[in-house]
């Protein structure tokens, strides 16, 4: 039995514990689930729709550079997370790490902000689903408040039905949907490459004419505006760490998931978006974010295929994007509920709310209900606001949250390593302990880069690309910042928490048992005893 399944000896961060003596989360997710979740959890609205706005406001170079830069940064962030999760596989992992290794108050802030960010992500996906379904409906039909409510209700019902089932069902659904997403992106990449060469009934050869129009639009402001879009698009990368507490053999599953990250970033974002910039102009009025943008044709992928005169593929692509949107919506409820469960389990939220209770099927029922209730309720905001405005609110909240959580993961890793050294533990000397590459320089580069991106977002919010600066616009774009200040100050005042020193860190709770480490090490011995070909093929085994 793992530590996660036996909390009887856990020391709470505060006076309260979850108080749960019943069932706990079950390790029902396998390595293939975690690997596919890491690869495809962030393939959704940000890539297929948000990239259109980014291209329109920042230009092709800003778009490609932002995703390439962020991809490198997220690789080192995930390596830092993997170091901790393989040894301390707690559900909602990095919230726990922030509370135990930095400050309980900061752990509370990150937990609430991250939960709220996935609530926002759910609202974004509901907005996107309404936009995408409207593609097949009469113009303007989906914009009617009553009709919009019908579409959003249908989306919400599907999401709720998925989480009524045990977590293994969620894992299987996400695995197969993610597989479709991955294959689809690869197909889109090939189609765009063909369009670049003049494919399609109305196609023509594209030789970089759209880059000649201007590689960067709106200068440094344009580049800065793309960072939050890129952060939202890549958001979800860290979900593999959140799911670590429900994953079998985390010492095996987590490193495999992290190793696929660079592949995903290069092929699913950088290469795809690079090709896309050759076939769609940043000045195309159909892009979401352009003054005359059409919501029905919001996806730049749809625009590229439609302009090439390919009649059937836009509908197929639109359907696949809708599937992607539904998948991210499902991940939103899963992640949000696990964060609430985790915060209750470690004492950051009072146990009287019952978010730490788990039923016999291994589901944190109250955490799921609370997350679903708030997410579904906020999704109906889209019935009274334009889709583009709601999209901006939700995307900005999520973007700020990710740009705050990611550097927190790196900082938690630094503090964790300091605690291991101060307490004389040999956790990093085990045979198959995962270690981040190019320490300490690459993590430091990632940390500074993420702070720079956050500052750039604040700058462009105060001095927007278009229009005049005003307090309303700044608050809309940076709503997460005052929220963090209020939460941190309030928690500090109430609980009188202190910065956790290296000597005082709790490095025992949630630690994988020695017997589990031995068992996983034996499995890794067998894995590395195979040929290189067999090891590579194991990454694509269904």
C-alpha cells in the first residue's frame, strides 16, 4: 500500500486534517494514460482557435518564437516536477510541494488560482464549443442567448457524465480521444504542407509572402501579447504531475511522460504553427481578434483549408477541434477536483467542506461536485456576452495562473533539493531516480523566462496593442494578480504561516515506500534489458 493510500501518520500543515478514514484515491491510471495525458492534454482551443488571435496581433515570427521559447521552458519545468513526483506522488502534486517546501500560504494561493484557472478553462471550452457548433448552423443562430444556452447545456451534460464514472473510465476516454487528437494534428500538418505547395482546387504556392508582409506585427507589444496565448495553449502540460497520485508506478510513468514533451512541443506547436503562418496571413479578417473576425471561421486551420478550396476537410477539421475542446473540458473538471481534494487532504482547506472525502470507487465526490457546479454555472456567462469577450476573460485568467504556477514548480524543486541536502537524505542517489538536465542553469533560465513572460503580459495589459489603456482592460487581463495578493495576505493574517526552512521541511509524508521503489526498480531493470527498438516502440503501444 502506498503512502497515498495510508495517511494515518500524516502530519498536517495546519491544525486541520482532511479527517478522512475511508476510501482514498486509487492508482487506476497506467503509464500509457499518463503519457497520452501529458502529450495531448493541452491540444485544444489554444492551438486551434487562440493561435488565430495570436497570429493577428503578434505576427508569424512572434507566434513561432513564443511557442518555441515556451516549449523549452516547459521542458525544464516538467523535469523539475518529475524529480519530485517520482518520489512524492501526491495528487495535486505541485500544490503540495509549494505548501511544504516554500510556504503554506503560497501553496494555498497556487491551489486556489490553479483551481480557478481550470474553471476558466472549462468556460473557455464551453465558449469554443458554441463557436464550433455554430459553424454548421445558420449564421447568428448560436449567438442567440436561448440557443447559446442549449448548446452550452449539451456540452455540460457530456462533461458531467464522464466524471460520474470511476477515474479509470476517464483515463480510457482521455487516452483514446487524445490518440485521435495526436493523429489529427499530424494529419493537419501534412495537409497544411500540401497547401503550402499549392494543393487544393483553389490552391497556390506559398513562398513566404505572408512573412514578407511583416514577420512581427505591433512590435514588442505584439510579441508580449502572444505570450499569454501561448501559455494558455500549452497549459495542461503539468497535469501529468497532478495525476501522479492516481498513477501506477510513478517512477516509470512520469519520466516517460516528460520525455515526450519536447516531441509534442516541436511537432504539435512549433512546426504546425510555422507551416500555418505560410498559408494564413496575419491580416486575414476572419481570424479571431481581427476587427471583423467571424466566430464561425475562427480557426486558422479551417481558414487555410477553406481558402485552398478543399470542400470536405473544413467540416471534418471543425468536428475534430470540437472533440479536442470536449477533451480539455473533461480534463478541467478532473484537475480542478483533484486540486480541491489535495488542498483539503494536506490541511489548506477546512475538512468540514468534505472535499477530501472519497467514495468506494475512488472518486472525490464533493470536490467533483463543487468544481462542476462552479464551472457549469460560469459557463453560462457566455449566453449574455459575446464569445470573443468571454474568451478573453477566461484565457487571461488561465494564462496568468499558468505563468505563476510554472515558476512556482521550479522554485519548489530548488527548495526541495535544499531540504534533502540539509537533512542528509540520499533520495537523488537511488539507481533510477530521475534528475533534471543541465542543472542549475536550465531551471534558472526557465524560471527567469517565465517571470519575464509574466512581466510582458502585465506591460501589454497596461499599454494594449490596440485601443487606449484603461483600468477595465488591465483588470480583465491581469485579474489573477490582485487575486493572488488578496489570498496570500489573507491567509498569512489568519494562519500566521512562515517560510519553510530546509531543516523543517516534511520529507516523509507521501514518500514512496522502499518496497515500492524496489518493485519499480525491478521493472525498470527489465525495461532497460530490452533492445533499443523495443524500448522506443513501448512509447506507442496501445
